[in-house]
């Protein structure tokens, strides 16, 4: 029993550590009002996050660019409706940007 328990606990701990980033980004997505205009794979008012991830895939500075759009707002990139600035810290904007860009 002990021979099985240790590998199971180790795998569980590694999985939990790896999923912390995703859940932090998802938590911010749900609590900062992003869900009102964005969905992961469907366009609502703003683009689907899969489309955002596709647009910025492989670009240097993509996290910083998207974080800036989240924090400061942006217009004209995804159509005529502007995205207003969001009440997030720099760190929260970066976590959200990384999470959004992970949806490729």
C-alpha cells in the first residue's frame, strides 16, 4: 500500500502545483467582470480567448501587450466596440493575459 500511496500523492501534488496558475487566471476572469464580454471559445461583445491566443501566438511581448489592453483598455483591434480599462493591478493583468494566451 505504501508503495502505491507515495507516487499517487506525488502526482497529485505536481498536478495541483501546475494548475494553480490556471485557476488564478480563471478566478480573476470570473471575479473581475471579464465574463460579461468574453468567453473562452465564443465571441460575445469581445473576442473569444481562443482567437486572442491565436492572434498573439508566437509574438514577442504578447503577455505585456495583452496585459496592457486589459489594464488600460483598447479600441479598434477587434471591431468598433472598445474595451474599457479594467480595475486590475499590473500583476492581475499579467496573470489574466497569461491565462488568456494559454487558450490556443
